[in-house]
């Protein structure tokens, strides 16, 4: 039963990731098509259209949110193991260490980026 749930969660995550990438690709294709049509027709293209595509994301922009979500996920997994009891306590606590450490690493990275920006 648990293997089925894990399989469905994995398949759902893969489908969501692929859908997000396809939508991102489609959005970029439509933007490039619009720019090509504007250039062919001789219309002036506002620089904002180019700036949006070239703008790099800020360093550590989502680290706080993702780090907090991963730590909350780790706590939820650990709590589930404690509530479930039996022999599954150790396994769920071991599983919860991965998102916990990744979340802590993201928060530490955010702190290092903030310190570097102040110096």
C-alpha cells in the first residue's frame, strides 16, 4: 500500500515538473515569436521586452521559502513516524533528515549571501 502511494506521489511530481517546464518553454516561444514579428514588420521593440528575458534571478531569492518548506516537511515526516509508532519510527526519522539538512543548508546559504551583500 505504501509503495503505491509513493509511486503516485513520484509520478505526480514528475508530471508537475514536466508540465511546468513545458509551460515555461511555450511562454518563451510565444515571446520570441512576437519579437520576430515585430522585427519583420519594422516596429520598434521596447527595451523592456529584452530586459525581462536577460534579467537573472536574484541570488537566494527563494531560499528562505524553500528552506522553511523543507524543514516543515522534515518535521511532518518525523511527526508521522512518532505518531505511527512501531518499527517505522527509526525509518521515518532517517528519511526526515534529508529535507531537514537541505532546508538548513538553504537557510545558511541565504545568511551567507546576506552577509556578503552587507560587507
